[in-house]
């Protein structure tokens, strides 16, 4: 198989001749800044050949005029005029070719990110990366771009085998990113740790709502499931359960991109290990030639079987780029190979859960491309409940694109709860209706009339429900009133399920990822008021429904399973159930296929207070689509 870009990597002009063009403070077109492929050489440019006086070239878009001032000058001008002008920052992108060949991070300013062939990078921050960023921000630079350019060049020239290993690891990771961008025939990439000045909160607030625009319009997104780490082995927990899937920001970074590619890096030569389960055609298995680079960040590399073996200071790293499918991804394939060889079943349930979530996220990507905004928003809110973020507010800001709020004004000095409420107040009615019921629990004691809304932080996500068909005709949240809906509601009497139904609870908890859900049975007391008081044993079985609900909704937060399942412990309550919509669920109950095959109702389990208002106690899944009456009414859940 031919890879024309390999020839481009082999041939590069000495940067002593290009430094003036590449690093001068010029205004150019995107074509002007692309380095020419001159004579090949094995010698790295010397530091004396490079200048960092104004190292940020400016690229004008084909649709708008050139950016002529930096953000700092805009704020200064506003201060002098006495008029508060909204700050508008140009995009920065990294020149991958400049870094691979010179060790300098050249940041290029771009007016419109949509007009440049850019790769977006999705990964996770680490202590190594934070320390690395501090080390490359040289205080001698006049601008942010110049500081990063100077600092990164000095670091590249100073790293040895005895250097600070945390910084060296991060620098190697950045080298891998730049190299894989070039391997795809691309030149520029965007990576938040250097492309946003992390020391300026206003700049971060400007770019956060625009992440959807970035990921939708860049040609590719390169996701690093291992975070900023290089795995010690293909067969390790690091690979089986990727840290990338625990970060809040990667929810929309996995759903929104135009094209998503997964990038992996392993210490040493891991090519043979990867080939054991990758089914690489024989035609691609020939050993590649060693290409000598002799740059500050890379000594040599070779291309083998669609993978790369990079080497610097005698240390080898294996890299690969994959386009993964719902039923096939490197993490799961590696785990299944390990299981086949070693027969270790101890983490099978965790692996199945991880695989199921991967399939759901792939479905969300399809929904995003088909512009099914409400479904994308619902999956995002379900998924993010188990994630983490460096800034508390990012637990909601990180999914603004998935929620359709790309013009939302972001502020980081208001705390998470205020940010959460502002986002829900701004949501479109259809999107808001879809995200109800994404949390098994509720915020019923918050004082903000928001018990119907997902808590997001410390939530209990309602996994395992698919293809929601919303039954809410209108939905709006305001703090003064609560969540107003036009939907169906009904009063049900519920009690602990019979033993033959309860036997499937253990499997159900594994599938839904919630060890505190309980199986109940219930019947309507709307059509048959007598059912509210007669003995449960006298209620005809065909008039009962199976209900899945979190124990917290029943006031059993602190009770142990043994106490709840004791035959002498009774649960018998009446609640108001507010319908969210119909959904499909995984076949969940052992020996209850007549229940499993029915479409279920996703509802809010509410109680009516003394004032007559409804307060949500938690989400409930009724395993029968005909459970509620057909009458619609105006409902307010506070």
C-alpha cells in the first residue's frame, strides 16, 4: 500500500532557509505558510538559525478580513475609550510540521477555524501535562505565542535521558500528536492546553461555547483514549478501561466531531501484540524502511502494518490511528484477546458495561450527524453524570454543543449550581423535555424548584434506555415556578415486587449500572379508586405493572438490601407519575419475556405536597407503555 505523505515527511527543507517565512510576524494566506518539500537532509537546524521575534504568523480566512490585532490590544482599546467592548479572540493552531522538525511550537492565528484544514485533539489533562505547559511558557516572550515558541524550542533542545521524566513524558506525548497529524497528511492541529491561554479566564470563557463549532468543522478529531499517557502494554487495564472515557469534556468530543479517529501509543515495539487481534491484511505487513529525522524531538521512525515505531534517545514508542466501529474497538478487542488467552473473567462485567456505553456513544454520533438534537442532548446528560472535570462548572459547560447552546454566555465565577440552572433555563423546549429522566435521583430539597431536572454532578445516570419518543408537548423551566410541562400524569399505588420478579434484580442492576434500583409493582388508582386501600393480594395481576425505581425515591437511601428484601418488610405507597415518553429497554428480567418485549414508559415519580404542588422524587421506568391514561394536562413540577 502506498502512503504518499511518507515521501513528504522524508523530504523537508532546512529551517535555516525557512525560518524567516515560518516564524516572522507576517500576514499571509494559508497557502503561503505551507513549507515546501525541499532537499532531504539528516541534519537538524541549529538554534542559531531560529528567531522567535513575533513567532505567530497570521492566516486570513477566505471569507473574512485579516485579524490585525491581538486580544490584548482589543481590551486596551476598550479601556482607553471607556466603552466595554466584548472581547473576540482569534483562533490559534499549532504547526505540526514546524514542531516535528524544529522542536518549536509555532502558534498560527486564524480568523475562522472553518476555513483551515485543522485536526482537533481530544485527550485528558494530567499532572505531567500541566507541569509541561509551565515549563514551555517562557517569561522572556513579548506575546503568548512568542513565549510558547521560545519555551518549547528551549525544552526540545535540553531534554536528555536524565531530564525531569514527567516533563519528558509530556513532551514525547505532544511529539506523538504532531507526528500523527502529519501522518494523516495534515499540517495544523488545535489542542486546548496551548491554543487557549489558560492564564486568561476571559479567553477560556470566549472559546468554551465554540467547541461544538470547532469539532463539527475541523476535518478530523484525533481522540487519545489513554489520555496523555503512553501505555506500558497493549494488554493492561490502562487500555481496557480508558481514562479518556472518564473526562467530562470528552462526551461531546466523542459525539460532535465530523470524523473521529482513535490514537494509541505504547512504550516499546508493540506492533506484533496489536497484530494478534487486529486482523491486518498480509499486504500491509511488510517491514517499513527506517526514516532518519535527526530533529530535536525525533531521531527516526518506521511505518509497519499501518502503525508507526518512533524513536528518540534510544526509546521506542509504537503509535497507531484507528477508525473504530460500535462493535469493534481496540480496547475491547485487546480485552477479549486477553480473556481468550488467560481466561480471567474477573472484569468481564465492567468490560461489558464499557462496551455498551461505547455503542450508545456511537449511536449518539449518528444522531448528531442526522441532526437529532434532542436525542444527542439526552445521551450527553446520561453519560456525563459519571464523568469528572477540573473546573466544577465544566460539568455542564462541557456539553453546551450537545445541548445546542453554542451562543451561551459562559462565566466561571458563579459556581456549578448557578451555571447548571442558567443552562437549563436557556434550553430549547424539545431539548429540555428530552433530558428529563436522565438521573435516577432528584434535587428535591434544593430550594430552586428544580427537582425535575438532572443533578448532573453526583447524579445516578439512567443508562439502558434507548430511542426515547418524548410525550411532553411543551417544557420550560424557571426558578420562580419550576418545570412546566404539557403531558400525561397518573396516580399509582406501588409496592415491593413479588419474589418471581425480584429474582431478576441482580442482573438488572448490572445492566443498568445502578446497585440501588428496586423492582416494584403498581396499579392505577385513577380509574379504580378502590385499589388505593384494598389488600394488595386482591388486586388482579393483569391490572398491575412492573416498575423500576431508585431506592432513594422511596425514602430507603440508608437501608441495606438485606433489610429491604426481608419478607416482613413492606413498601406500600401512592405517587403521582408524570410521563416523559416511551423508550426501548434491554431485555432485563429473567424469565419475564412478556414484560421485556414491551415498550416502557419513562416517568418522574412525584409526590404532591400540602400546597398541592408536585415534587419529583426520582425517575421511574414503567415496563408497559399503556400504563397511563390518554388525558393530557398542564403539570408543574417544583
